[in-house]
């Protein structure tokens, strides 16, 4: 494809430069005017289209062919200069194409990573469309054709990139690899594909709900909630950007990410506060209009459903981070002040609370690891209530689970969670299909 684009750009550029030299028998004013005219479409192709290389080689061919004859760098005719330039490209491009195909072919693993990063880039564009109206406090038009068109285009490209990644994945295990077999990484990449598919589906659901029923908070309360929406959108986009660059550069992920989950909870609480502060519409005389009340009810119910879908997107993003850490690692402090504390370390710092580790007993304790028992010295039961609320809190690990030699125990925690989500999604899909068949 690159060879064809460069060939088209070189041919058109050489033809235009040759025509500029032949016009008016090499008049420099005419040559300058025609070169300027030819640079306009070439510059547009280079800067405004998705084929920048074609525009670039066209500009170079026009300038080289015209200036080489005018400045008399080589004492040859314009026709011979044109043929030399075009023949040099043809020979060089053919040799490069043969070398790339025969000696240095493109690896399926490289194409897999490129497809995944392209899908993540399109998902970021989809998130930008979903989070429209976060820059200023104006009400959002959820029916805007421009936003919907941008979202649909990004969604199509994301699905196409994920489909391409799914095609490249089986070939990765068949290629020779110096570092060893690709079978261990194939499972991780497969789970990443599943997570990205789920994120795209949830974003499609959000837009479909907003288009079908509207969104009360976005259409009426955006001036009060847009900073909170901006926090959520920024956290999601930063997470996607970090994962994308880690897959490309093979650099470890940072230890700390902006919390999209916390920002989402703050946004929900803010919407609840604003709705509660608004005067009740039934006291204004609108209670006799059932159609309007039903429309408002649907808008807010649609926003609730879209918010639940966004919460699932955030959960899948957390799983995506864990899966990416299995591939590229993590810049995490293992000791010192910036080490990520566990719940036990946190509870030990509370005044009047002491903790101790108990030995695990039974199969349940062996599976969940050591559990923390907390006891309050003054008997107020604060630590016990904390345990009831948080349950068994453990630090998420990316190492293998358990010490047994079975295959299930060697599966990382992230892959086990994604596998369970796959089973749940398959059960829901089967139930939906049975409902439609009825």
C-alpha cells in the first residue's frame, strides 16, 4: 500500500514538474507559478488526508524536477530528468518491497499490537464524543448529528481494528520467536481483546440510550455537573493513553492512575444533590401533564442506565490495566514512603485499633489467604464494623495464585476474573437469544 501511494505521488509530481518546465520554454515566472499551483493540492493531501506520504513525495518530485533543470545542476533535458527521477523511484521501491516481503516480513505480533493500539485510540475518540460538554457549563445536545456521526465512525473503526487483531492472534503462536513460545501471552492478548470489545459495547449502549430517551442531567443540569464529568472523562482517557503507549513502547505502567471510579461516584453524588435541590415539578402545576412527567422520568432513568454502563466501563478499564501489567510490568515502589499500603497497614495506623494476623484454616482460608482480625481496645466495635463493610481486603497480585502445581492455580488473578466475566456474558447472551426465540 505504501509503495502504491508513493508511486502515485511521485508520478503525479514528476508529471507536473515536467509540464512546468515545458511551458513557455522554461520561463522562470511560469515555472514558479505552476509549482505554486501544484503545491496546493499536494500540501492538502499531506496535511488534510490520511495519505501524507503521497503528498510528501509529490511535493519533493515537483521541486526536484523543476529546480534541477532551472539551476542546471545536471546538463540534461527536462524529459530525461523526469525519466531518471521516475526510474530511480521505481527501482528503489521495487527492491524495498522485495526485501520487506522476502527477507524482513512483517510479524503478526507487531500487527496485533498495532491493531490493539488503533482500537484503543478509537475508543478514546468514542469517549470524547460521550463526554461532550465537559469544557463549559452549557447544556448538551445529545441528539447532535455531528457528535453521533463522529461516534459512529470511531465505533466502526474500533470494531474493525479489534476484528483485525482477532485475525492476527492465531498466527502469533505459529511464528518463530526467539524468546520462546507465544502460548502464554496469547491468553493475555485474548483477554485484552475481550475487555476492549466489552468497553466498545458499553459505550454503544450509552449512546443508544441517550439517543432513544435523552438524558436529563446532560440536557438540564450540565452547568452544575460538568466539572465532575470532566474528571471522569479525563481519568478514562489518561488510562487509555497510558495503556496504548505501554503496548507500543513496551515500557512499564506507572504505579498510580487517576481514579475514574472515585470520580464517577462523586459525579453521581453531585447529580443526586442537584436533583434534590431542585423544586418539585408537581407543585408547579405540571402534575396534570402525564406525558411530560413520563418523558422526564424516562430521561433520568436513561441517565441511570448510562451511568451503570459507565461504571462497567471503569471496571473493565481496571482489568485492562492489570492485563497490561502482565505484559509490560509496573513501575511500583516495593518499599518506602511511596509503597502502596494494604488495608492491614492502613488499619494499624488508626488510633485505638490493633491488628494481628491469624493462621488460615479450612479450604476457604487457604483460598483467600490470611485474614485480618481487628479488635478495638475501648470496645466500640469500630474495627469490626470496618471488617464487615470491607470484607476480606487483599492486595491485588499479578503473580500466580496458590502454590499447587495445577493449571488453574497458575492462572493470574486478572485472567481468572476475565474468564468469569466471559462465562457470565455467555450466559446472558444465551438467555437473551432464548428470549428472542420465544
